[in-house]
């Protein structure tokens, strides 16, 4: 029997006791006969809102010798005043991906003999995970990290993330064909977790009107005129499961949720995390949100067409492993049509979520404040991004 766990922290809570029980189960399965546990809070520089994050290192001995297991834990943060989202629903979505969908993905890719470099990868989660606590392999110990919120993201990283997104959406099309019952019962039933209520509208008004006053002049009037249109259109975009081609969508696909591994300073691999907003809907939402949240106006002018092509070509290539033709499931003509019609989703989503994409280093207290009560004081760097979004959408005729 393994020796008792030692937590190198002060004070104990109910959460610690529940987590300790889960860790005892994990250490038994890992074969530890003696072990020590060190637990640390994980700092995201204000970028995490939906969970308390911990790093946990298990160090000890097994019958085979010295061993170390590195874990990453995410604990639910209950919302006191926010009713736009339900934290329980979000954790259930993550459980579905990491426990249920991961098995399906592995089976399908193994059967099709998809080579490692072309596989969609899902982080390892331990079955001890629950709706309150998610327990993962700590990918930071394998060299993965996230870029900072104001880092200039290299083109190679953007390309790797676009490819990973294409594989994720491609998998949904594969499941639809190969596992239709699972698709009907588990994929198409993934509804948007958002409740677009008055609190959400209050946040939209705060950010759009701040932006209008920031830019002034004729642009101010156009933003003010567009605000009621955005409030009406955005829920329609997020809830649309019938008028456009739909598939499983991440919905929170941005740089903070895409881990990267570098080799000599060059991005070589990415892996997607944080599926708490998962739904069944238009896949272009993920593409547009990622590109607009991660890039500057000048970057988009130079690379947007290339990135669009890369995304579509990745799905095309991925489906071939399953003897599927992209034109049978997602014709290029339809893709281009929806891209043009839905492009302002990128503006609405990126502008109103800029409060979360680029938060103050001290973070935002979503546990006690409503959305409309959150302070919005964008830094000069964020203001520059905002100007780029507004300029582009004005030039393209959306504003």
C-alpha cells in the first residue's frame, strides 16, 4: 500500500479532500508504492475565467524504480451573477470531448491508419475527471506552452493552428458518415451554451459604445447604428443549425486555447484545449474567430486568402484518409458563400470578447460580477487591434 499523500500547501478545503481521493486512485493505477505530491497554482496572467488551475507533480517509486507523473487540474468556478453561461454545462462539454469523443477519434484514426503528423490530437484526461474537477496530463512538462496575449504570433503557428482546426472539423464529417448514430445522439445535440440575455446585451453595449467613442466621427455613428444589428445577428449565428453546413465546433478557438511546442524557437506542433463552449454549428465561426483574434489587419491583408485555402485543403486532405470527397460533404462553393455572408461574425465575436482575450494582468472577477459589470479599459495594444477590426470591416462594407 502506498504511503500517505503529502500536500505542500497551507490549509485544506473540501476541494483538496475530493482531489486527494482522485489522486489516490491515479497513483494506485500508476503503480506507486511510495510517493509525494506537490501542488501549485497555475498563473495565466489574467487569462483564465472559467476554472481554478493547478499543476500537480507526483514523485515517488514503483516496483520498476523512480517515477514522476505530472498532472494539470481544472476546478469549476461557480458564477454568482453571470447567467449567460452555466459552468456545469461547460464542464460536461469538456468531459464529453476528453473522455467520450477522444475514444472515438482514436478508433477512427487508428482504423484509417492516419499517420501521426496528420492526426488530430486530444490531450489526455484521466477517467477520475468529473463535472467539478478535470484532471489532465500536464503538457507543459512535454514542452507545450501558450503565447502571450500581446505576442506577435508567427505565421508558422497560425498555419499549424489552422491545420489542426481543419482536422477537427473534418473529424466531425467522418463521424457523421462512419458513426451516424453517435453523430445524431452526441454531436448534433451539442447546443450553444450561451443564454443571450440582458446581461449579455449590456456587455455588448458597453464594448461597442466604448469603441464608438474611442474612434469618433463618422465611424462612431456607423458603430452605433450597427450595434442593434449585431445584438440581433450574433445569437442567430450561434444558434443556426439548419441554414448552413454544420459540424462540431470548438467556439473558443483562440491563441490561449491552442498550446504550442517549439524547436529552436520555431513552432512545430500545436494541440487544442478548453472545449467548454463546444457546440454543433457553422464551422466558419471557429476559423473567423481564430484569425481575427490572433492577427493584425496588415497580416490578414497579406495572408487571409492563403489561410482560407490552407483550412479547406487540410479538410480535403484529411477526409481522403477515410475515402471521403470534400465536395460531397462541404463543397468549396458553399464554403466561400458562407464565408462572405458570415464574415461579420468575426467582428462581432472578436470585439465583444476582447475583454476576455486581452484582460488586465490582474484578471476579471467573473465569480462575483455580472458580464455587464465587468470593467472594460482596453490597453493601447488592444485599442490598436480594435482599430484594425473596425477599419477592415468598414472597408469591406460590413459597417
